[in-house]
C-alpha cells in the first residue's frame, strides 16, 4: 500500500515505515503530523483525485535539520564581477506511521 502526498510544494510517494525529508514543518521532535493533502492511494484498489480526498497520512517527526551547503556563484566575465553565496535548506525528517484510506 502506498500514497502520494503533497507538502511544501512537492509530491512524495510514501509507504508505511518510510523515512522521508520534507520542507521544514512547525513541529517538535516526536510529535505526530497528519498530511491531509493526499493525491492518490493504492491498496486493494487505486483511488485518485476526489476519491482520495478523505484519505490522510500520519507520521512522526524524527528530527529537524539543515541540508548540505549549496554554493551559488555568480560571475560575469571581463567586468570583474563575481559573487559567492551559500545556502543550507531547512528540513524535517518524518517516519510514515499509517496510511488512512
């Protein structure tokens, strides 16, 4: 059984027991989070769209963190212009507990 959920502007295909990293959520470690925006559910039969609107996915927050540093380097030749910038994206690691179809 799997479900496709949407959170943080992205879509994730999840099954029970999966550990995924999503965009930062406002939740403490060990808290339970419910994803209500379920796009599709596959179990005994496949449901998508309005059929899957009543489904939800519950997950437990494992940890909050920052991803690896991404270097952004801007450069224009012959003008002496260059600019270096770094970015570390915040994330929340969650473990999928149950898919409620």
